[in-house]
């Protein structure tokens, strides 16, 4: 809780980056190393879900139907994260095999945890976004 400005809250961090394709609010995003629109490493895309991805670093704050600038939350409490299924409170998260979603990290995961699961509003954590609260681990990329 920062309390710096008299408002007790979790500090949050946002960055605007070029997104190379469609993305849904709440999707986990990764660095798009193939795109050079703003220089290599300065573009993002929806996590593809094909394998664990070490570049997952934030969550899309808006839905985009095509390429363009995207505001990405890169750290702090987020209350609209997409998850693959039920996760215990306090579990470390990693991007899993489902596009745009994270799940509980397993011991053999190739990537570092991208966040910590906090809670949902009582509905299943498998629902897309809306109610899943996570703390995004600040990877320090931006």
C-alpha cells in the first residue's frame, strides 16, 4: 500500500506499446520479438498458448480487434486477468497452453512466474477476465 498521496492502494504500472494483432482485455501479453515497428522488443502480442513463454510480462487493459497501440498493465493489482481454471489464492502464475491465459505455475515451468493469484469474486476462476484478481510481477522490462 503506497499511501503516498493519501490514497491507500496497490501501486500499478502501465505502458503503451504497439500490439501486432488482436487481443482481448484481460489477456496476458508477451514481447513480440519478430516485430520491429518501434524497434525489436518494443511490440507485444497476445500470448499464443503454444508453450510456456518466458516473455509474458503484463495484461492487456483493453480489447483490440487489429494491430495498434495498446495499454498494458505491467505491475500491481489487476482485477480482470484471464485464467485457465481454478487457482488457489497465493499461487504463482505462469502462462500456460491456452492463448492469453495464465494458470498455476508448476515446478518444471520454463518461465519465471508472471504473477500471483489473489482471488475471484466467488465465480469460477476459469471464466475469462472480469473477476480474477492477480498481482502482476514487475519484470522490469519497461
